């Protein structure tokens, strides 16, 4: 089974993120870059699937040069090879453009399964997996909390509101996984040493045969119109209980339309 | 997000901008490595620290290992963290490739392990002791012993201990009485009791490999009659599996002030609870030759002493980072010139006395971290430097610095923990905040692996006079070279440090002029205090030189902490050196009745 895992380098999940005034884009230099936390679950699931069924795992990432660190981390967890798409012309790409680039990088390589984390912790759109599936014309199984492979059939369990939905599809499929699915392994020391020698294919807009105008900021279908800093935390409301504390709390919640 | 466990930026500065550890990768032993692998190991250690070690640091303190009368039970979070650590392969990262190691430079391994020590010193102590145990056996054990005991340790299946002290013999190992009797099959049977054995019994590993100092019949008295034995909790079968229970029995656990998650035990050997092989006594095998036990054990103890220094730094460092974070976020009071009580309060970091404590703490923990990493680099130099002269010099320097690496952080990084409580005020004295635990944990480091008093005696009594003072001369030479490079804004610091190390030389000669050990024993601790401060001032001058021409808050912070150390700390040793020059014998001569 040939599995691709699409990963993204994002600013440290827990860091205070900033938008740049100049182009209203995320200032990626303001925080350390890390492998998107949810993508670690995708890498883990891919590794488990090939451990159970055989095959190989290829990491696919679109991002600037420094994203190579995150690609390397995924390799040190145990993936076999990687494709890194990097080009200054990709800066400012929205979800549509990203899906176009990823679909082009994935197409024609005989992957049976492509796995994504359910969202990136910076953009939080959750739409790229579906867009990639649509562009490739493959089945789409999203928000999986459990994955089973039987021959060429992939079955998932998706957690719904109050119910679990079982969905299955024939390969090739695009999967996205949620954090309930597994506990990602750490890279190992041996994995770190081995990752240095694993093949990483570098691609850019030209080598993918893409029109530069269709990607990057110029090809974006969406843009950030405006933004404002989060207002400072206001002082809390203190309820003094003089026998009617419960009623006061209830009134407050009603006023805030919380109940 | 900036961590409160360790400073990623400081570690990177020390490794790459100061010590230039990337240069090591040109040496054959390290040629498989690169900045990339070093960074990945640091990141892996940080992830383990944040996700598996730090979360149960408090729980391990409040739920210390429980002795049910037969066995010790440790909270499950410890086993989970140690399994993740073993799985990561970091246990063997610095060992030779031929035994399955990764030949990571010691200095990078040491830097990486500070994350785990700061996150949860009690949990990381189990594998740390085991690695030291494995290193001893790799140096002095037979091939068969390495195969039988070291490989399972590297794989994380067995853990190890060091069994030196006895109830009546703590710092004085000459009084060890545990007996080891040679058997016809070449093994030994051991009988005796060992005290203060960290990780002596637990349910965390398949087996526990005890390294035990004992005395064979007819052995010379004192430390020259001590031999070293491997005594596993379970005998190991030829196929590597664990077999019969050996007669090593837990007699009880010690309840400590800190490091509570590391079980500390009293072990009885050969008291008859079990009869392995149908006979009396715990079965052990000799390491190396009889009567060389203490020399072998020192292999482990020297490593353990650098490890203790690193632990003291890590605990002081995390205390400082917690205090810094608290001071930035705790609003309290207003500037002295603001008389308007309705004006907003300022964070306490704006108050001069809080800044004094934070800057002092920064100078202690960052200075001591530099020393620990420098010592670790000396290990790499000792192993891989290109010329034999350079290797010998590194060994000599490491020898003379080891007691300082162990004792200075144990004293001064503990002071940083003390300040961390003070910065927190009343909250710091409660168990709701972690700084009190850091203090309690760190208080051990001045005691175990040779008390600070023992380190001081080792320093003045042995290290600075060995080989006719070659160690001290080597140190003097290195420090003088740094001083000679100090120019511009740093010239005055260079001169101050040169004067200080010159005075140390004079004082050393004065203290040994009469070759009277009373004088040395009376003055060893003061001497260690003074030389320790000189060495840390050296570390600061080196760091300030590495910051030359660089701007930004991080480098300004380095310069501020270095200036603090030279302006406020180094001058403290002047009166101490005056006192030492007098060769006072008060502490040797004092009548006990006066105390």
C-alpha cells in the first residue's frame, strides 16, 4: 500500500500569533515553526497501516524552505520518503491554491491512500482534504477516528453529534483524521539518524507544471479584508452571595444569553 | 511559546554560538551527525519533557513510591514516561556504535538531558543511574557481562543502581563491611546491608542490576580492599531471560525531603529470604579484578557527579524561569514615584529588588549551565581530540573541574530556587506553586554522590595538587587565555578574572606550604567557594565574548548577567582569599565542647 501524508509547518501552536499589517498575512517569523500537531496523528496512522499491511509512507508538504524541518521530523518518526514543494510564488496561497498544488504533487504517483490531519492549527479551515479529493476525483473519508483497511476497501468511523458514522470507500481515497484516532509516536534517535539519508524530492511551481498566476497571493480566491487585535480581557463580574448568589448567577447567564 | 522548563535559546547559544559543537562533526566518531541531528535530539528531549515527564512531576512528589512490605509500587505515569524514553533510543544516544549506541557527542547529550532533569528529576533519575551503570560495565566489565547486563539496560528492559553506602558507612567507604565470598564456580556470595540506594527496588523494569562494593575475605583494610560486584535482582539466564530470584531484599524505603519520586531504599544482601541456586547469599559476579572496586566505581561516580551538577542547574534553571514568568504577570504595587492609588499596579518585575533576585538567579543558572556543558565537551575532547596532548589536557581539566561542576550548582542554583520562592512571595511558600518542590528537590544535590564537603576536600586535597599541580596549571592557563582575549568593554573583567586566578594560585601554595592536612581540611570549603566563583566568572567572560557584536534582548541579557556576576559576585571572594591566605586552622583545632 502506498500512502501519502500531507503535512504542514505551522507557527508554534501555543505561541501568540500575529498578523502583519502590510499584507494582513500571518507573520510566520514571529513564532517557531512546528509540524502541525494534527498532522502527527496522520503520520502515525499511516505508519500503523503500513506496519499492519505493508507498503511505504511518503510525506508531502508545501511550504517555505524552513518547512524542511517539519518534513524531516515526519521522516524521523518513520516515514520512508518525502516531497517538498517550495517556491516563493506560493506565498499567500489560500486553501484552493494549496489544494491545487498538493493535488498536482500527488497525482500520477499511484498512491492508494492520502492522509491529512483534520485541520491546521493556523488556518483551521478543514477544507483542503476535501478539495484535494475533488481535484483528484477520489473518494473522500473525513474526520476519521478509526481506520480499517481490507484489501482495497478503506472503512472509517467518524464521530458525529451523538452518533458514530461508518463510511467506506474503495481506494484511492483521501482521508482526514482527528486526534482521537491514535497517540503519535515520538521520533526515535535511530529515526533521526535515518531521516538524514531518506530521499526528499524538491518541487516548485514550474516543475509541477502549474500556472504561477493560479497560486500564491495572486491566485487566491479569498483574502483577509481586515483584522483587529483581540480586546483586552475585561474585569470579571463579582457575585457576592448574600443568600441570593444562585439567582444572581442565573440572571447573569440569562443576560449574557448563555442559557 | 517560551518554555518554563528550560531555555531553548540559551541551550542553542551555548552549543552553537559559544562551544561550536558543530565542529565536532568533522571528527570520525561524530561524522554521522550534523546540526540537524543535534537539533532533532534537542527537540525530541523537549517533547518528552513537556508531554511525558513534566505532567507528573507534582504527582510523583505527592504520591511517592509505596512499600507494601514486600514490593515498591510507583505511580503508572513513571513507567509510561520511561517507556517513551526507552523507545526514543536516547538511553544509548552517546554510547559507542558497537554496543548499539548513537555516538552523539556528550555535550549534546548533556544539553538534551537538562530538559528531562528540569521537567522531572525524580523520573529521569532511573534511566540516568542505569546509563552510568552501563558505562561502568562497558569500561570495566567482561564481554559476557556487557552482553548479559548492558544490552538490556540500553534497551530499557533492565535498570541499574550503585550500592556504596551502608548504614554505618556513608561518606567513609573505608568502613564498608559487606562481604563477598568466592564460590567454586567462580561466582561470589554476598552478605550485608546497603543504605541510600536510589532506584533499589521498583516495578518499572524486568530486572535491576546492582553494582555493589564489598570486601572479600582477607582483603586489605580500607578502600584498597573493596571489590565491585554485579548482583542482579533476578539471575539472568544464558538466553538473556530473567530467572531465579536473587537474595537481594528490600528492607525499607527512606522518606525524603525531595526527589520523592525516586525510590530510595535500604537493601539486604544474603539475609536468607531467598536461596538462589539452593545456597545462602546473594549471587554476584566480580567486575574486573578484586580490590580495584573503588577505582571502577569512581568511573561511575565521576559521571554521576557531573550529572548531579547538571541536575542542580536544571532545577535552578526551571525555578528561575518560573519566577521570571510569575514576575512578568503578577501585578503588585506601583513605582515609588506614583502616589496615585487608583493608577494600575505594575507587574512585580518592575520592582528593583525583584529584578535583583532575578538577575542574580540568571547569573547563577546560566553561568552554571555553561560550566556543565563545558565539562561535557571536555569528555568529548578527552575521547576524540586530535592530539594526545589535547586529550590529556582535557582529562586533566575535567578532573580538576569535576568537584566544582558538582558542588557549585548544588549551592548556587539552589540559591536561584530560594529566590524563585522569594519572588513568588507567600504563594511560593505554598504547595500550589511548583517552586517549593524545585527547592526541595535541589536540596539533595549538595548531599548525594559525595557531599559538597567531600567535593571541597577532593578539590583542595587532591585535584589541585595532583601531578605537582598540573590540573591547576592547566586551568590557570585556560582562564588566562580567555582573559588575554578580553578587550574593549570586557578588558576590565579580563583583568579582574586574571587577578583572581593568580590569587588562587598563591593561596593554593600557601595552604600547602607546610604540607599540613589540618590546614587543608580547615579551609577546603572556603577554597572551593572561591575557586568555584572564579570558574563561573570565567564561564561568564567566555559567554560575553561569544555575544560580541550581537544585539537584541537575549544578548543584552547575557551581558547584563555577566556584568552582574563580575560586579556583585566575584568581588565576594576577596575577603575569602584573604582568610585562606592566613591558613587558619580554627575548624581543625576547635574543641568539640565549644560546639
